[in-house]
C-alpha cells in the first residue's frame, strides 16, 4: 500500500481547514471546563472509589444501553444482528436506569444501531437519566441530527456526543463521512458552551481510510474537540444475517505498513497535546492487534463495565452481545461469574481491542490514573494532562 506523503496531507488539509484564517477552537472559559470536571468527578471517580470500597459487590462504573439495533446506514464493517427489529421500550429503558442507579453506576452510554432513529425516545430517556445524576453519552453518525435536536438534547443535559465519522468524503461501504454532516457538526460545536456537553470524533481505522484518519484528526484539533480511534475488527461471533464477511474493510497484511505509520503519527500527536480518548499504550497495542499478536489483556467487562440488551438482559461487552450465556438481567440481577469471565477473556481479549474496556482497565489501575480520566472528560489539555 502507498505510504502517506506529508505534502499530500497538507494539500488535503488546506481544502477543509482554512489555514491563515485563525483557529476554529472555541474559547469556552473556566466555567465550562470546571462544569465538565465536576460532572466527570461525580459520575466517574466517585463511583469508582465506591466500587473499590465495596469490592465484593457488582458495581459497574460504565454501562452501555442498546436502545436500537436498527440503523439508517449500511457500513460494511458493522455486524448488527438485524436491521428491522423493535427497539428497547421506554419502560425497559427507565427500569435499566433505575437498576443502574441502585448499584451505584452513573455513566449511561447509548449504543446501537443508530440511537437517533428514535429521537424523541433518546431525548426523553436522557432527561430521565440526567435528572438522576447520570453522565449520558450519545454516539451517533450525525446524519439524523438537526439544529432543533441539538438544542433539545443539550437542554436535556447530555454530557458527551460522540460523532462516528470515518472519512472526509466517503468510500463504498464507509458512508460516515465529514462533508455529509459538516453543517450539523459546526452547529453542535458552536452550542457546546451553552449546554456544557463535549463533542468528539469516533474514527474507525480500516484499510481504506488511513489518509482520512490524519485529516479528521487535524480537523478535530482545529475545532478543539477530542478524537477516539478504533481498529476495524471482524466480529467474534459470526451472525447469519451479516452480509459483509469478505468486504468489511478489514486490515490485511498489505496495509500493515500504512497503519503502522498512521499509529506512529497519532502517538506523536497525542504526545504533542492533541486531545485523544486513547492512551499511548492503547495506540501502541494496535500494531500487535492487527498482526494477531496481542497477548491476553486484563479486560474488566462484566466487572467495571457491562452491556444491557434491548430486552433488559445483560452481556459483558459489545462483542458478546449475541452470546447465548445467561448473564442476568435488570429484574433478577447479574450473573457475571468471575471465574467464567476470566477464562473467557483469556480466549477472547487477544481478538478485541475495545477502546472503552481498554481505557477502563488503564484508568482504573490507580487513583492518579482515574483522576487523569476525569481530567480528559473536562479536556485534558486544560489541566495539563495528556
């Protein structure tokens, strides 16, 4: 695969970033950053401390709530089990929030599918959760957003909006691209200060978009938002309904050199102060992962993080959403057996490099690491922590 030339990179940047016309970063002021630091402290750090005090109890600090598996796009690497099935009911969703509240969890991350296929559902549920002190995290491809929704979800108290965008102008099978959502994105960033939420890009690295990842990184930096990177990975569970087993843009040996160069570049930018969800350790692990050389790592899924399915049943993580194992549910409680989980993770963790679970492990290793995570949620560069 052709390596990326810096001169070509600058040429592409100049098309999307108005060099010479000032920075696009928003100067939010100390009040905005203090608000996010305080919110992250209450929803991330305090629950973590309590989970260590009550170490014999199941007290997750991060929960993923699947509200829908339906989506308005067909990304070839996405392996949602179905495309047209009923989403989570509001009763189950509120019961899930109440159960999480009862076990001390204060972070609610929506998952899908595309959550915005039901905008009113998301707005109502967000209000319900934030009124109970939850840090609400909304991932979306951004296409269904409009200004009215941004104002409503901001007023509802959403904490973080994660925009899934993988390219500048898009490719076959990769329909999430920046130019498609640029007006919504700019309004979203413009309203950050008023509503107090944080915006960031969620970027999936495939063999097709290595060049775009660099451009998107610079676009995010220009606008003063963070980035989160994933390595495109085939599903651990093979679903019969999945139609793109052979054209999911998986990273093959031919792309290793280009991806290595990209990762080195991302690490350099991370160390320069670009705000990234990923730790340098996580970025470095990506090189081993694409070569199938990643050793088992201490994933905390089913311990400090968990998934709640459409019907209120549990799974440890995204990759095991389709598992037939009975992990419990919001009405009868969890059945996460530590011995079974440890045995399972020894087998599955080398084939999964989930940013969320990798970071939960990384930042839960010590109080200082946990404080780092809180600072990242309030913009790490403001606190001098990268």
